[in-house]
C-alpha cells in the first residue's frame, strides 16, 4: 500500500506542482482591486443607511453597470498572447462573469427577480437560521428584520417596472407560488420562522436584556416582517398575477430573441446557436432512448415503452413510504460511493456533507433534490412522497453529493492557488455538466445495483437531453406548456409532479437547463481525447484531478486545460 501510494504521488506530482499559486497578471490584479473597492464602497454606502440586505434599486443596478462596463473595457485591452494559462483562465472567467452582468442589465433581467420555485423573498427565511450568541449578533439580526420592508418594497418597484415593459413570468407557471409567501403571514410573532433565533437565550446575555430584545423582536416581526409578506401577497393578488404575460417564451420579451440567444451562450459557455443546441438534443434523445429500450429487454417487460413508464409511475414498490426511508436510503448510497472515490480521484476535499430534507417553505414547488453549498447539505425533497422515485436515488446522490456538486464545490474552496474571486465562482455548464458526468461515473464504481436503478440513471440522462429540446422549443420555437409537458412525460419516467415543476422551471429560467447536457458532453469528449492520446498511460484519477484543478471554468478553458494535460503527460513519459 505504501509503495502504491508513493507511485500515485509521483504520477500526480507534475499536476500538484502546477497547482502552486501563480502571480496574477498586474492588469488583471488591478481590475480585481477595483472591483473589490467598488463593492466595499457600495457596502459602506448601504451600511450607512442600514441597508444590511443590500440595495436593489434601478439606480444601484445602473451604478454597477457603469462600473463593470469600464472594468470590461480595461480587460479587453489586455494582450492574451502574453498570458500564462493560469492568467488566461483568470481573464476569461472574469470577462465571462462581467459580460453576464452587463447583458442582464442591458436586457433588463433584473426587473424579473423571481423563478417558478424561488424569488427575491425566499432567501429571507435563511437569515433566521442564525444562532445568536452575543449582543452584536442580536443587534445585527434586529437590523435584518428592520430592513425587510425596504428590501421587499424595492423588489416590488422593480417588478412593477417589469410589468409595464412586458417583462414578467407567465401567470400559468405561478399556480402554488403563493406558498412561498403566505406561510409567513401568521397571526402571532412566535409562530414566525423569524422568531426562531429568539427561542433560546444565549449565555452571554442577561435575562433582563434578553427579555427586552424579545419584546423588541416581537414588535418588529409583527409589524415589519409579517407586514412585508402581506405586502407581497397583496402585490401578487392585485397587480402582478392579473397582469403577467400570457406567452411562455423569452422571445416574447422586448428584444427577446436576442436575449434568449445571449442566455444560450452564457449558460453553455459556447457560441452555439439555439438551433444547434436543439439538434444536439434530438440526437441525444434518440441515442438514450435506444439504451432505455435495452433495459426493457433485460427486465423482460412485455409491453410498450409507454406502458413501462406507466408501470414505474404507479407501482408503490418504487416509492418511499416515509421521509425517513428516503433519507436513510440516500445516506446508505452516499456511504457506498464514499468507499469508491479513491479509485476515481487522487485528491479529495476535507469538508464533509450532510443529508437533510428540503426546507418546508420551499418544498412544494422545489425540485427533487439539490446541493446547498452554503450549508454543505444534500437536500432531498420529502414533500409529496408518491412523486419521489427510489430507483433514481443513486443517480441523484451521485449528482448532488459525491462525486458531484459537493465534491467539486468543496474542493474548489480548498484550492489555495486560486484567486479569491474564483473560489466561490459557479459556472453552470461546468458545475452541472460535472454533476451529470458524475451520474455516469456510477457505472465505473458498480453503483447501479439492478436494471431499474440503471433505468433511473438513463431517465435522468434523458431528462437532461430533453431539456435541450424543450428549452429551445419553449423560448425560440413557440412551444406551448402542454407540448413541453407531454414531451418530457413521454420520454422519461419522471413523476408527473416532477414533470410539471420542471417545465415551470424551464419557462421561468431561460437557458439554464441547457448547461447540464452540454457540459457533460464536453467533459466526456475531453476524457476521450485524453484517453485516445495517452492510450495505456491514461489514468482516470489524474484526468479527474486535472478537470477539477482550476475550480469552475468555461468549456473552452476546459479544452485548453485538457490539451496541456495531454502534453504534460506525454513529456513526462519521454523522460
């Protein structure tokens, strides 16, 4: 074992030496310093006015736009040919993110601050997850509560402007959306989630002071917090829902066709057109369908594909009876994966993760599972258990936990050679592409225990392939919601509840759904490229370490990294 570990270390040594911290090019560093100073100036301005939740006015967005437009102009003057690969990555990632900030302002995306399952207000309850230990903690939390009315009002003003310009979510996807705010309209402060930090007295605060703080908090929660959620309800009931757009696609926005093509480029990090992505989707759907048909033969199912899907959706054995059963099975799967990771990676993160149910205030309209990077939790949706399939749990756990999102995000945070701005950066095509690729890795560690769990993986892959077709169909080809629902329901074994929540998500978030399959395709393409070039010298652990060695990157950068990896491995062999 010691010899094996030494050989592994020697094999990966060039990679680890390359990962040492490189100096940032002076012109890039200057722009990063300007960004830091700008953010500090904005923060100080907000703090002076007690805007602890940040400013969200049109004026604040304009200030940011003007600043980043000037910063982008400075970056464009940098000669790329003079840069090392490390600094080229720094430059291209900075330009990618700044470019998106500029695009979102130019297309007025900030006037539409809600999705089908989330919104500007759904993050507020997370503020109540704080633990109060000192008087300063209490003072800060009180300021948060006091700032909620301004925060809510600013977003309502943005949404009013959006309605006037034809920029909103379509009303058809907002059925049930009221759950995100009405649950916070309670008849007593003690019933509010925002009261939770005041239940237990900190040791550092006297009983008298604590009672004074509790009295203050009750008044603020009743008048300011509950009142703000009532204001949200009134706005949706009286203004927003009666006036939302009747069309589905982003192409119906002002300059909507250009906006959607911009979203396609941003979320795929390519220059492919929506039509090219659509055609890739059709090819992937056909390929995966052929693999699914082979599984039907393995289980000797005597019926059509449609009948098999109906069987999977209705047989109780494929669904958990309790939330505890779902969470326990996910934990068991995660532990099995944990024991196999060393065969796929030479470097693993130190930070562990936990498994928890999706918070109640999000669950009804939320996806089946998601990784919460802020809390290092793999969330599973225990709402509506008859819609939560057990045979897809292996694929879901691989994607959201390890070796998917948790491993990738936790490892990125531990990469000390990365500039600070990149440690918390997340590019969908890379991150979600890696998540989907991680589902594929389940094959290589023998995780899929039977044909049904294999079909679960394939239905998850088909789901992401269908997104390429459906997203473009909705936003560029005029598809109806019914057409999109039928397509996803016919091609996958997703529960009809999940099908409907997914379609609403795609409608509300143009382009994002394209990231998964496009990213996975590129990672597989780069693996094949490296394996073909290196033949028997190809080591999958070294390849995976290389892919994750620079944190989140665009797909074009990933190709540059792969080319360098191949060159380094070939040079090492010559020595």
